[in-house]
């Protein structure tokens, strides 16, 4: 990685090797997918807590696991 600075020494840009960028981006995509799973789990738990019938709860859980 290289920082590009202006005359006053302030960093304005960052140059990243393509391979490093691809690795960073892949990790970001994995984290996004994990976040989506956790959000779905949270929503499912909220539905179960707030009155979903037993059949709806089972359907929600099966949907999360499938």
C-alpha cells in the first residue's frame, strides 16, 4: 500500500495492490452475508416472540436453516 500525500503532508489517496484489494473485498462480502444471516435470525426471533403461531415459528426456523 502507498499513501499519496499533498504538499502539506496530508494523505489524500491510498494505492492498494489489486490482489490486496480483492482479498479485502472478498472479506467484506463474507461479512455482509454474515450480517444478513444475523439480521434474519433476529427478525425470526422477534416474530416468534411477538405472537407467531407454532406453525409460523417452525416455518421461520426451517427457512433460516435452509
